């Protein structure tokens, strides 16, 4: 192969590489999914003692087992709350504690990598 052929082949390969790279960058962009922050949203932030409320957990990974924590006791305890759907969402219904006060609500995934925290006011 002569030098001219080698240079021509290299230029063609470079041009094809640039076109493919540009196509991949503009037409089929690879974008990392935006990190979602897990959150707990309550149907109401103030609940009468023993009253019902709904907690909606969002921002967790899809199809992930979620654990709830009771932190107002010594030692804190963990319980299975449910599994998120394909969108990372879990809706729970519960009864408020019988004791008035500010109650934290805490949830995490099994690896304890993703956490969500909120609080609820319980009135008499």
C-alpha cells in the first residue's frame, strides 16, 4: 500500500468516525438519568391521634423493597413497608399514633442507600 493510499484510508476512517460519533452524540444521546431524591409526601401533615393518613413515597429505585423505621422508641425498629412500582413509587395508608406530638416518618431501601424523611403532627 502506497503512502497516498494509507493517508486516504486514514482520512476516510477519521471522517467516518467523526460522522458516527456526531450521530451518536446528537441523535442518540446517552444521558444519565437524573438522580431522583426520595421523598415522602403525606395526604395531610396534621392528623388527629389514631386518624388515617396516606403516605406517598417517590424517587426510590423501581421494584425496590422499602423499609419503614420507627425512631421514637429505643432502640429504633425497622419494618417492611412494601415494594415500589416501576416508577419508584409506593403508596401506604396508616393510622397515626395515639400519642400527640411531632412524629418523624423514615423510609429506606434494603441497602440503606436511598432515604426519605418527613414529619407529621399528631393532635389529640
